[in-house]
C-alpha cells in the first residue's frame, strides 16, 4: 500500500497521462471483404481459379503456404468476379481496366466500413473530423479515394485531405507519421487515417518465369483499417491508449531507443509490420528480442496475412490489449519496411 491507501497493483494499472501537445491514437477500426479463405483451402482454390494444372507449381505453392504461418485471409476476389471477368485468369490478357473497375470501389467500401467502426469506437461526430489521410496501393484514379470516402462519410466540405498512393507495406506507418504531424500542428484537430488494400491488381495465373507471384498468392490478403488521431484528448470523452511520441523515416532502431532513454531493445514493446515470417525472424534474431516481443505481429500475420499498409493497424489493435496487462512497457516502436528499401518508424508510448 502507498500513503494514499492505493496498492502497488492499482498504481501499476493506472493510465499514464498523455504528453501535452503530442498526438495520440483515440480509436481503431477495421473491415474486410466477405470472402474468408482458410490457408489450407488456398492452393486448391488458386489452382482452380487460374486453370493451372502444373503439378510442380502446385507443390511449390503448397510449400510456401506452410512456411508463411498465415492461417486465414480475406479476399475481394470471388467466383462471381471471375465469371464476369474470365480474362483475369488468362495469361497475357490486357486487364488493367477490368481490375480497376473491381478495385476502386472495393477499397473505398472497405475504407468506409473501417472508418465507421473507428468513429463509433471514438464516440465523436463525423463533423468533428478536420482532416483525412487516405493510404492505398490498390487503386488508380483522380480524384482519389480520399474524396469518395469523405463524401460517403458525410465529412465537412472543408475537411483537409491527404492522399498517399503506392507506398506499399510501410504506408500505414507513413500515414501515422503524417497524421501525427497534422494533429500536433493544428490544435484541436481530429485526423481520420484510413488504409485500404486489395490484391486484385496483382492477381494473375502462375508462370514459371515469375516464381515470386506464388509468394504473393501464399502471403497477401485484403482489408482496410482506420485510426482517429488527435492531441490533447478531451478528458471523459476520449480514450487514448497510445501516444505517437516521435517519428522518423530511414532510421536505425537505436536512434529511437535513445529518444526514450533506453539502450536495451527488450525494454520496449514492438509493433512491427509482418511482411512475412522471415522478416520477423531476422529482426528477432539480430536484435536478440525475446520471443514474445513480436507476438502481436505474428498474430496479425496469422489471422490476416500481409495486408500491406493496413497490417500495422491490426498489430496496434492487438497491442492495445497487451498494453493493459500489469507491468507493461511504457515505450515501444512501430516499424515498417517498404520499397527502396525504406524504413518508417515511430516511437510509441503506452497510455
């Protein structure tokens, strides 16, 4: 017991106060297409849908599916789509127009559903959203999905919009960095970050000249995620659970550790984009991380596959529950890798 009659256990579980002026995560939402694909059904379905009867390709895909650690994924692709667009499964057919007819509305629909779920958890009004950051590597059009989403959500017509296209797997952390900058430089703002991805653009029949296509078939999934970000949360009305303390692009993890006054990687919690099990294994080995440190990343990969920019938000949602446990770390890192190779990192603080 302390002098105020509170136990050490109560003190440990007490919420940390946000740093004034620092951006915080106020709510998270996610959404998926209706088709759920268990990994054990993937190979037969993919071979059937692409009309491929090559035994060696099937054997390789089966091996890849076992090594990804993915258990379930969601996909926009369906029997109805293949019946309407059979050319998607025909090697060499010009299909970009057809793919965009499917992808453009699909990513906005998923983004809309994720945003609605996020706003419901937040408890605020759509009219209180001042900015929107829209991330996708799965649609190509102007005006972009940010305008379609803002219109369908009923956001104010003066809402500030930022569109981040084709950043790949680190796009979710880039979006968090951009939303953080907006929230901290516009007092009272509330930023809706939405990411939405589909594998429709990359769907094609297997070809021995493109062995990497099978990796995508075994690993990637579809879905959307949304986050409300703002500084100086309203006490009693908003419930921040994580602070975006410091953000940087192209960095060494040690640089961010020093910002928190830490020198040991295992003193942090880790929210890493699970590009694949090899990335997580290499990070764990090189930094000598304890096995449980990447548990949320491995869980997101198992449940959803690599959903490109969305996946880091799924990791953060699992991390939200982890941070509630007794004795949880105060400081952590969000880390994602993308084309280039580019590193995006954010120093996080659990609240």
